[in-house]
RNA sequence: GCGGAGGUCGCCCAGCAUGGUCAAAGGCGUAGGACUGAGGCUCCUAUCCUGCAGAGGUUCGUGGGUUCAAAUCCCACCCUCCGCACCA
């Protein structure tokens, strides 16, 4: 980063600060806009990913501010949760890899690092750094409203929020299975795992088969409907099982491992004895539903580490069961080892209970044959199982032997069946992990059912409905995300909103619980509105009673009574806070990356639906993609982590902002490419020089009245009007990429064209037009590159800030079709001539253009009009022309001309046709004549223009007759 | 598995809702030229193939279909990316 860029940034940052231009207070005569960005979590520095989402917010905020809105953009810092503590602990433990990352990636100085053993210090360090970076990047934030989520004043707000949610019945008590580390005594989230990322507990149904009156054999299954097709149980003869009293009721026989697991799943177990599986082989048991009796057979494949270690066999529908049975039936003598008559095994036949398309009586038997699976050790057996389960689940129907469920599809009865069986007390549930999960502390994890857990009841249908109402009245950028929001609202269920460890606000009614981190950041945007007063008046947390918040946010209660009860808050102050809330709320835009849609943003919607009336529901939510770095996801471990500070240091604030916003919009993931950002940095230097040169060249002394704009100036102004529209419309839709591209490149290209066209000399009209254009141009760029624009703005002699200057207005008076079409003529001539030169490879010495004869215009315009309205036939046109007396002499030529014009007409947009018809004839000869110097320069050749009507024209190849309006004939020598 | 997004001319990407204005915007890259002591600055020009006259040919994941006309509409298929919970 060049010294000057840095100086410019520091200069304007100081000026903005001194002038307090981003501090926003209620102003009844001005319309407000409140924009927000989810507060970043402070266990590390702000990075370019944060900056991407936030830059979009800032661009919108700056745009709206320039449009004259009273814009509030507040900011705060998220400290709630485990990671700050975790980071601090790792440092305390002397984790070298971790401290190295902090030094090298985060850029933390060694002397600071030592103090990070204090988590508060760590978080405060990153908060300070973060604020610095957020300011330097140029975010137009009102910092008077800043806070962190551990400030006691903020925590009072959270307490109020949860008190209300609970009273409204949105917080409930319940149980929930989690992956749990027995050593840490806490849930083990994905980030805390050594292995087993993404693994979640799976729910098994246990069917309580009866060994005898008091003893049950709980067999685990994902397919309880297959109870009707059971033929036997499988028990691993070599494994150790236990007999245990469960919940002081039944005797269960389960694997030793299962007994340990169930202790953490809300069951009490007293183990009476251990036994070998062998002991059970050959015994019979009863299906509790049908009272039928079946044998217990040896299954060496049974894994006692999975669920209960007891499996029931459904050979008609489970490939593994069929294979195991087949293997056994092929070697029935093995049964002698268990003292059992082999006949028991040989008599077993698969029982078909599911009809599924593409299969006959016994799908499992068929699929095993089809895939040529030899035995249970064949690796294809797994695949066959998955395939068949899927097929049966989606399209299978239960047969007549399935009791009251006969005829139903598996998909529709599954849940019902589980509920029914549980009621009948023939089924229970158990959770287990499909793969091993190991905690960072190297302890294997288990599933624990947390009881007495607090939940936000997002399953509540009435709440869901209300949340959807919030969505339906909201603006969503881009609109495609709306469907996603509806889907997520439906999908969300109870959310455990309290934890026992980490930073956060204690649950007001529960000892030892803390409001979980995603659950304390759902409504806080409302806190911004009043926190200015809390900060400025140093209001004590004690004064922030529920009654105070009730008054501020709900207008409830009597203000005199409330303030009498709360020293430190006067009636005026209370009123001011209430008014401030009413003025700003709701927020108009909250923008974040798409990963927050299923959680944070949806929660935010839920909580607003619960606690605020419709007039305070969010008005707009923006979503954008996830930032990639050089085509890859950004991770500290990948070594491609870019902090915001380092980006600004290297490329400057403007290039960083624009490099990010240029990357993508909508749901696409932007890609940060250092080369591109560097290119932008250069571009901005070039732009600054370019623009400065224009604005410091004083327009010649001619007075405004004397300045006569040529078509060229009118063309430029006309173009600019379109650009203003495009940028404005794109920004309104938060299409920051489109807006930036147009504002930067398109306008620049327009100006370049103009400068080329006007040639080397600069007239007063030229100078004035250019200065005007540049001023509008940099205004359009201000939301994106504010520092550069302030600097150029000041060069123009303006004394105010461009940040608060008026956004360019579309001016209909400056729309000039004629100037546009005239210029199109030149552009087309240029392109056509170049095309010919390319094809012929001629180096031109002389160029001659022949403009169309006057009579041709009548035909041209007529055809335009006809083609505008619909299909046009040549014969009809010819008929019409032959009936026009003044065209009589040219009828022969017209016959050739009409198809040609018709063809060019189809290539014109309706818009242009309309304009051309409005304009009627243009003086092509004059227009080309005016552009003669330009064309000469371009082609480095002599150029002459004749009209086709000119009898004395120089036309050695007789080209002139091919001329048509807007397409002069060309002769090249 | 469930839910969502997407596959466009070397790359990033616009266009697709309202079919013809689309060989398809813009940026990057590349090539040539200008400027310069020099340039990794900047400016101009070119950049699917063919073409000695402003044209033609073949393209928008694949295969079909609708239509006078399809990158755009319909159907099928292939592929890629993202989220899936107690965690920020």
C-alpha cells in the first residue's frame, strides 16, 4: 500500500470522526433506515469473510445516507459461549501449534499472547483490534451504541427477553440426546472432536421380545415394522451379555456395552449377573405383539458395541439376515455345538410382509441373488441392505399379515407404529452412534440424554405460523432465499437454549444454566436503539429492570411509577429510550452469509415474531455466499486465512472493500483473489489520477450560457442517466456486485469513449461536461470506495463530505434519444469498417462513406414501424410502397432494399425502433462530418462523406446504392 | 438421506422470469500497438472458427421435445457446491 493511500485513509477517517457524520439520532423529519450485521464472535480477529458481508451492509448504508435517509448502523461484539474460554485454556496449557497460529495468522504480539490466559483479556484484545479494523475499512458505524454480550447491561436485556419468552410459553423443559464426553462432562460438538465429525446420535427402536414372563430381550432396529416378519433372534454366542433390572421393573438381557450406555439414557440399571451369549442360543422367545414363538440362533456377526447387541432376523427383507440364515442352513451341524437340533434352523422360512415394486415375495433373497452375494462377509451385502431399505421405505406397502397397518406404506406408518408399540409397552428407544466419536481429550464419546434441559420450542406450530408471517412481510435479498426460510422454519424443532459452561447470561430462573450463544443473539438489534443512552448516562445494570424494558419495548406500565422504583433513570431518559426504539425499530436490513439462514437468521425471525408486534418485525434480510480464498474455503489450518487488518495494510481499504464486493452477489460464493484485488488497487490509483486531472483543469472562462453542448455532451449526459438508474436499482436490491461494476467500469468506459471522440482539444463545453460527469461518477462510487471518492471530491473544490452528499438523481430531461442514435451511427460505422478491414486485410489509404438517399428513409421508418407491431410480409410492404406516388421512380430499387432492411430491423430492439421512429430522419452526412477527426485518427486514412443523392460523388465501385439509413455504404481504398 | 443453490465463449461471471435486440455485457488473462530511459503503470486494438466488403459456420452440462425461432420454455439424465443442530 502506497504511503499516499494510507495518508488519505487516515485523513478522512479522522475527519469523519471529528464531524460525527455516522452518528445517527432520531430525527422526526427524516425517514430512517437501520441496517445491521450479526455481531462477530471475538475469539479471533475480523477477517475478510466478515468484511464481505459487512461491506455490503456498509455500501447499502452509505447509499441510503446519500439518498437523504437518516441511517443507523450499529455494531457490537459476541463473547457468549465456549470458544473464547477454550482458546484461553489452550494457551494456558502451552499449546504450541495454537499459539503459533495466533502469532502468525492473527498477528498477536508475544507480550500480549501471555496475557491471553485470561479469557476476558483475550476477547477484549480481539475486540479492540476488530474495532480498529472495522473503522479503517470505512464502515459507517455509530460507535456510541457498541457493547459486548458480557456487559451486565446487555445481560439485563437478555434476562428480560427470556423472562418474556418463558411467560409466553416458548421456553419449555425437556430431554435431548447429545454426543457426550464422559471425561469433560459436556456435549462434544463437531469442533471439539478428534474424530467422528458430523456424527449424530441415531435412534433405535427396541422391540422387547420376551424370554419369559420377567425377562425381555430388547432387539434393536431401525425398522420396527419388520416385527411382523421375524423368524428368529441373533445373539453373538462369544460375547458377554448382562442381565439387569431396568428402571426397577423388567429384567433386560443386553450386551455389556449396552448396559453402560443405557445408564446415560435416562434408565436405571442394576446388573444382576453377566453371561455368555452362548447360554441363550437355542432358547425360544415370544413376539410380544403376536405371541408367536421363535428360536434364538447364533450370530457371530452381531456387534455388541452397537445398540443392545441383540438383533432380530427378518430374512425376507434384510439381506444380512437372509445370508446369515443361509450360511447356517448350509452348515446345520454347527448347531450341535449348542446342543440344538439342526432341524430348528432348517425349518425356518422367510416371512414376506412388504410388497415392493420390482421384487417378488422375498426381496432380500432376490437382491442377494441378483448381486451375486456369496455370504455375509461379502462387501456387497452392505450395499444390498442400503438399497433394499431405501426402496422398501419409499415405495414399500405392508401386506395383509401386518395387522392394522396392512396396506399402508412404510413411510406413512413408521412413526405411528413406534408410538403405538411404545404405548403397548412392547417397544422402547435407545440412542447410539453410527461411528465412533472421540473427543479432543482423546476420550471416546457416548450418547447422553440431557434431562431438565431448557428448550426454545421452535416446534410450536403457532409460533412457526407467526414466524412465517414475519417472513411473508419481509423484503429478502435475493428473493430466492425466501423459500429456503420457509423450509427452515418448518424444519426447526426444539432448540436447547441453555448450557452449563462458557461465557453468557445466566438463565434468570435456572441455577447453573447460561443462555446458549445462538439464543442470546436473536433480538439484540433492539438493544442498539437504547444502548446509546445506557452508555452515555452510565446507567447501572440494576436500574434496567424488566419494568423498564417493558416500558421501552412494549409501552407497558406507568413511567412515573417505573422511574420512581428505579433510581438512575429519569422519566425523560425513559421516554427518550422509548422514543429512540420507536424511531429506529424495526431494522430495515440485516445481512449475513447464507450459513446463518438455518440458525441465527431464522431464530431472529422467531424471536421477533414472539416478542414484538408486526410493526416491529424485521423489514429486510440479506443473504450472501461464503467467501472463498483463491478458490478454497478460508481456514486458519489451510494457511489461507486473511485478516481484515492485513488486507487493509496490503491493498488499502477501498480496494479491499471493492475486491470483496466485486467477487459475487446473490447466493454465489465470492472468491478473494489477491491478483484481482491488487489490480483494483492499481485501477484506483489510475482512476484518481484520471479524475483529478479532469477536475483540476478549470473549465475555460466561458460562462455557462455561452457553453453550447454538442451532441457528444448530450450523449454523455444521456448515458450517465442510464448508469445512475442501473446503479441505484442494483443497490436497492443489494446487488452490490452489479452496482459496483456499473459504477466503476461502465461509467469509466463511457467517459473514455467520450474523451476519444472529443479528440485532443478540450473546449469549455467539454470541460464542464467532464467535471459534471466525474462528480456524478465518484458519487456513484462512494458507497464502495469512500476514501478515494472523498479525496477526489475535495479536489473538485467541494467543501462538504461526499459521504453525506446527495445521491445522483435520474434526470429525465437529460435523456436524449437523438444524441444516442447519432452516436450509435458512429459506433456502427466504426465496427462495420473494422470488420471489412479485418476480412480484407487492407491497410486503408482512403475511406469513403455514402449516406442513404433521402427517399430511403421513408421506407426504412415504415418497416421499423411495421416490424415493431408484429410479423411483416414483404409482399404487403411492396404493395404499400408501389401505391405511394413519390416512391414510384424507385420501385425497382425498393424490391431489393426491402428484404435487406427487414433483416436489419429484426436485429434492432423495440426500444431503439421506437426511438428511431420518434427521431425520424437524421442528418447522417453532418454527423459523420462532425466525427471526421475521430475517424481519421482511428483509421489513419483520408475520409470523405457523400450522400447517395450527390450526383458528383466520388464512387469508383458504385457502392452508394447499397446504403441504407443508419448503415452508410463504405468504400475502402 | 433431507433441504437448498448451480453448471455460459481460457478464468471469474451477466443474460434465462417476459423466446427473436445473443457469437452472448463487464472484469481478469493473453496478443499486438502507443506512451516511456524502462516498465510488472496507463491508454488503444484484438481475443470461438472461417472469410480480400460490412458475411457465414459452430457454440451456452448431456440427450430429447415445443416453436417460424431456444442460452432462455418443457421432459429425462449427468455433474458440482452448500447447510443439517446444542456449535459459533
